[in-house]
């Protein structure tokens, strides 16, 4: 098995865990909030999901830098300035700092979950879409628009799903 | 339960020694680029200027740690507050060092000529 | 580039990134109310030793090979600032990391159990961890830019 194949496997697994984790984190969190609070059992599900997300993130970053080393060693240095690659690195950095700001409650949830969701799926799309012909700034502009779009959609879903709890009868 | 004297002294010594090392690295980086005989001396002594900077920083770190280990905590000092203070000093020195080095090389690479 | 140098370059990058990831774990966990002390101690140990080894093997590559074989290519190429700014800044700021990591490692090892209840010390350590992570990220990204300029 070549390094390329090993790194590709690791990168795909990292992406699967990360994208899946981000999706299920949103799903479980909304489900947990349906009754207005997060039970211990719901909290455990969320913790497990976040743990998978972090493992995915670590695998993604390590394999991503593994690709960087491979390109450098094999004389493919021009790929390191590829807009797609640089955009993926940017999204990865956003995922990390977003998680930090969410943890310290300095990021509002509506924006934090949209950033997380869009960044993970954005990294997936950029990884899969080989022939993309766009500058770095164009990709980031699309990403910023997507964040706002996802924030709006998640807001609508939360409004519809998280109906207000009726007051307790006397 | 208060931190023991020896534990406090070790942490404080390494923290201040690290701050000195960071300040030293910043100073010798900028100075050696502005005063070439220093850079040449580092290259002559250590075979490479960067290796010399690293080795001198290590010597400074170990030496200052050893010296500070000889100074135990004053009896009335709140140890964890003192450690917070030394850590903040390290944080500030690191930030200033990073900004200084980056600013210096921005000047050298883009503005000097 | 010989196989040894390729291996050293690869390990320099991966261990440097691993160190940054380990300290990202330290940073995130220092922000919690209840501190997982054993995790913090292990993560800071892994981070510190990763940075140390990355320093030594990266330094070997840099001192023995980079100066005569890679630097001239970058300086003469399309992106000379890849060396004159990014490499110059990186090679010197990197020197901070092992010392910062050593302090974090020693503090967590010796006083880990005390930090949770000592807010001023905890706050200072959060900042220290943050600086280590941000510097680690800057180092990694600078490395990408420098390597991308080698053509």
C-alpha cells in the first residue's frame, strides 16, 4: 500500500467522521432541545458525537499535512498554492477556531452551527470536486454566502421543529 | 492545600527562564541580522547561525532555571498568584517577541530595498 | 533529496503538527470548568516531546540541506518572500515553542491538580496554551507556503 493510498484512506475516514459528526451533532442537539433542556442521556450522545468529530478532525489534519509532505517530496510543490487546497486549509482553521469560540460561549449558536456545518460540508465538496476552476477568493466568497444560507435554513428548521413548550396546567 | 515550596520554585524558575530565552531569541535574531559580525561569529562557533541561537537559548534557559531554583518562595507569598504573574510575563514576552520578529522580517523582506 | 532527509522532513512536519494538535487539546480542555488533569498532563507531554523532536530533525534538515539546496531555488523563483519573510520568521519564532511547551508541561505535571480552583493561574495558562497553538498553526501554514515556493 503506497503512502498516497494510506493518506487518502485516512483523509476520507477523517472527513466521514467529521461531516457525519457535525451532522449528527446538529441533529442530536435539536432533538435534545425539543423539550427545552438537555438530559444527561442526551448529553452523553452529544459528547460521544463531539468526540468522533474531534477524532475526524485530527485524522483530517494529520493526513492533510501528510499530503503536503508528499507533494513537496515528489516535486509537486505547485499543488500547495492550489486555491482548492488553500481554501480547505482555511476551512479547517475556521472549524477549529469556531469550536473554540463555541466552547467559550463567545460565538452565538446560530452562527457557530452554520459555520461548523458549512465548513465541514465545504471541505468535503472541495475535496471531491477535482476540476473546480475558481480562485481562492471566489471559493471563500461562495463559502461565506453558503454560511448565511445554511444559517437561514437551520433557523427555519429550528423554528418549525422546536415548537414552544406550552405552560404547565395549574 | 498550598503548593509545596519545591514545586512552586521549579515552575517559577522554568517560567522566568523561558521568558528570558524567548527575549534572548528575539534580541539575537534581530541583532545578528543588523550586525553581521555577530552572525558570522555564530556561524563560526556553531557551524550555523540558527543552531547557535538555539543552543545559546537552551544554555540560558537551563542556567537561569538553575539559578532561580536557589531562590525559594518567600513565606508570605501566595504561590499560585505568583505563578500566574510569571506565566503572564511569559505570555507578554512571547507575544512581543513574535510581533517583533514578524515586523522585522516584513521590513527586511518587503520594505528595506 | 536523500531518503534520510525526506524522512526527516516528513517527521518534522507531522510531529510539529502533532504538537500543535496536542496543545489544541490542552487549550480546549483548560477552558472547561472541571479539568481533566491526566489528559492535560499527557497531552502537554506529547506536545512538548513532539516539538522537541520536530526541532532537532527539522534543524538537521535546515542546517545541512535547506541552505544550499532549497533556499537558492526559492530566492531565484517567483516567490522569493517564501524564504526572505516566511522562512526567516518561521525559523526564529519556532525556537519559542519548545520553551513555552516546557513551561506548560512542567506546570501541568507539577501543579495540575491545583489549577481548577486557581482562576488567575488558570487564565494565564489558557493564554499560554493559546499562544502555543496559534504559533504552531502559523508554523505549519508557513511551512506550506515555503514548500510551495520551491519551484
